[in-house]
């Protein structure tokens, strides 16, 4: 594994370059109020606090790198406009922020202008939703499309127009008449009255023609960034200067806006395209943004939500590695995608390689430890995952990201005391965070107070309608409340946000199984199985649906595939139940599989199970084999297995002990009755009760 990702891992061995890039990327994200990216980069910067370049140094001849940032503002007016717009943005007064930053040539102020307009529409969509299950589409679609058109003209179509003016081989000299034509076009654009701030390029073509041209050019140049011709640049700057002189003569002293390719504006364009399901264009724009600024973590996360399968991920990795840079942030993206796609072994190997082959400081990075915890959570290694989450809490006591997953693990382990302690802990930090609300919802669900649990999950999705975990847990609660319609809508909302969420697919399959629609359940269980091929629960559910649909061969295939991932004997009991149903209890494969699972349960159970759980598993296996050999008239073997089953519980006194002892007694009584009778069909009520215990899964 280390050989495959060696070009990436070289950066983690000597993280001086990483920190130098972080200083610049952190300032860019902070100045644009991109809080999640700023948080991610700041956490990594804090981890590398002992790595040069430092923020303080004694003299100019210091041996460490001196990192100097480029000047942010060219004049005092840009400085004042930016900080006034920033003040309104921090106060969430987005219309005022957009108005203040409307006429500016500074990249940060431009971003705040467009971001404020987008957030104003986004908040309107959130606040005006009367029904929790309404669509996420913008309410004022016309204003949304106008803003999107401006961003596309600024970032996409403008570049395509420029490329049309370029010659393929050599630049052709432009005559004075061409310059006059360009000046006339700019004067026409100046006379347009719309929401486009002055100086931004605008197209007179109908939108359909612009979209058609852009999509054709994007497909033709999918793996190439458009580069302008130097001669064309000079002509355009001259034209903009002429436009500026005309504007100043008319009494307007604002500077013209010269178009630049801003990775943060490209990201905002991709976000808006994704909202209206133009995902292919969004991917192309995000790739361009990451080729300009690969340290922008928000763009990586947005790109991860658009990748649908592994083939798409492989193609995307090839596009991102065209420059052969193998940027270190790309490796973190690959590991993040492996965690999302449930390829947890590869993700764990990547993080372990960074720890082993990289610098030692990366072991103190809470994000990486949290990703490992999520990977172990996906593998259902519950004890390891809980330890990893508690390690993250020790690194940063006020970091409550992903603690909703920890509450899920505690819910599965039925640990009400630990879950109550966790809920009090996160509530003391921030009671109104979406993670806190999910933890509280799980706590009330474990207490069987499903109405209150639904209330907290609803609060979580109102705060963040794109929280997949909250939507999925809300669907689980509606199932408990026998509200199938609301559960189906909740799961479908989760799939709209993340189509790779296996829990939503599996939940939909369970609902249709409950309402006795096995063909619908088959469809959803099959999708869950594709996302979690190593999870025996998906295979067993699929096998049971095939059984209900009288597709016996497919059902048996699912059960046998599940045998490879069975660790506690559950699948073998399912198979024995299957053979018992179809009158094939004497099948030799059943006996062989049970002998195999007997040995495997001893090895795996010692590591992953408590003594009581392991004894209960082995008791069921011994009881089944005892009944099997009794049916074949091998009474000595049956009595020996019954004795083994009884020996397991000699030194244990629990509620399970009396139940197992009762079933062993019933088996021995059945053997004595059959041994003393010529009829092999003799049966006692105790034996019937023992089979119910055995097959009551």
C-alpha cells in the first residue's frame, strides 16, 4: 500500500512545504469567511505548530523558511470596502454586504458579494419551508438563475469566449478595426441595466445557446485548462482601460473589474450547479478550482458528494493527477472517499502509512484519529471505534464533530449509562449543535421515548437540512412508531443528499418488508448489499427476500456468501432454519458448515466476544448438532454434544444458564425416548421447545 501512495507520502515525511501552503490557504479561507475550511486548516496548523516556518523568528538570517504573503489590497478604498462588507457578513446582514461589495475589483470583496447573495437565497429557502419534507430547491428560481448566470459568465463562459479568440497555432496580430469593435462591444455592455456589477462581462446570447456552447467546449477540453493568448490579454486590458476612461468622463470613478480565475468563486459556482442537478458541470468546475488551489478543503468535500461510484473516482483521480504533482491534500481526499465507499481497509492503511512513514506530529491530528474511528465504525469493530472516539475527545475536549456516530455505537451496545453521560457532556458544550441533538435523540430512543427522540432529530434537520445521519435516524424512529410513510420520506431525503448511504437503502428495504412488498424490498436490499458487500446483514436480508419470492437458488447463494463474513454463528443458524423449512436437515453440507463454524467461533469469539456471549453461541451450535445426530440415530454423539453444552454453563449463573439447561434436559429426554422406541419419529414437547429456542433468531 505504501508503494502505491509513495508520491503523496513524501510530503508527510517533511511537512515544511505543507505548513508553508497552509499559511497562505488559511488566510484565504479566513478572509472569505469559509468557516469549515478555516477550521480544518487551523486544526492541521495547530498540529504542525513545531514545524517551521514559524510565525516568529529572530532575524532575517534564520535558517527556517520565511514565508511572505502577497499584498491583499492595492489601495485604501478596497481595504475599507472589504472590511465594511466583512462586518455586515459577520452580522449575517447579507443584502447589505452584497450591496457594499457590488462595485469592487478586490477578489475577497467579490467573493463576499456573490456569497452573500447566495446565502440570502439559501436562508430564504430554509426559513420558508413550512413542511420539513419539502424540496431543497430555491424558492425564487429566477433570481437564483440570474446569480448563477453571472458566476458562469465570470468563471466559465468568459473563458470559453476567450478561447474562441485565440488561434490554435500562433497568435494573429489584431488590427485597429478589431480594437474598435471590442470597444463598441464594451460600450454596449455598459448600457445594459441588470444586476451585474459594473465591469463584469455579460453575454447577449440566449441562455440556451450559451449553455450548449459551454457544454460542448467542456466535453472537448475536459482534461485541459484554458490558457489565454498574451496578445489577446493585452487587447482586452486596453479595451477595459478605454471603458474606464469613458466611465470616468461620465462621472463614475469606480475601477473596472478585470476578470481573474478565482478558485473560491469557481467553488461557489459548482455549489449552485449542484443544487439544480447539473452535476457534470459542477465536477469540471471543481477540478479547475482544485488545480488552482489544492489546499481548499471545502472544494474537496463538495467534490466527494458528487462521486457516485469507484469507476468515477478512478477517472477523477486521473484528471487531478494530470500535472503529476501528487498533492498531499489529494491523498486525504482519496482516504476520505474510501471511508465513504465503505472500503475501510484501504482507508485505514492510508492513515496508518501517514503515521508510520510520515512525520510524528501527524499522530496528534484529531481529524485523522476521527477518520480512523469512523472507519472502524463502518467495519462494526465497535470496541476499537469507541476507543478511537474517546482518544479524539482526549485530544480536543470541545470537539464534538462525529460524536453522533459514537452515540450510535453506544445505542447498538445498549449502554444507557454511557449514552446519558455522553449526552450531558455534549449538551454542556453546545446544546444546539446538530451533533448534540442527534446524541440526545439517540438517548431518548434507547429509553423508548420515541416521540421525544423524533423531536430532537427534527430540530437537527431544521438546523441543517443536509445532515444525512439525522435524516436516517429520523427514519429509524418513524419505523419504531409504525409511521411507514414518514419513514420512507425521511430515508428518501437522506438518499437525495448522499446516494451512497447504505443505512437509508437498508431502512427502505426494511419498511417494504414490513408492509409485505418483497419485490420492492429486494430492490433496496440489493442496493444496500452493493454498498456493503462484506456486511452479512445485507446478504441475510436479501436472502430472506429471495426466499419470500420463492427464488430458492438466489436465496441459498446469499446465505453461502454471508458465511465468509459470519463471526458468531448467526448465518449457520439461518442456514439450519432454511434446511429445516425445506425438509433437508440431513444435508451433509449443513453438518460440515456447523463443524466449521464451531471452530471459527472458538477462535474469533475469544477475541471479540465476552465469555457469556461465546457460550451462548456455542450452546446453540451444540444443540443443533445434537438434534442432527439424534435424527441419524447416532445417540452417543448426541449425548456427548449435550454434555458439552451443559459443561459450558457449569461455572456460570445467569438467566441464560437456566434456559440452556432446560433445553439440554429436553434433548436428553428425547434421546432416551427414541433409544427405547423403535420409531424414529418420536418427539416430546421439550424437543419442540428446544427447536423453537434454536430457531428463534
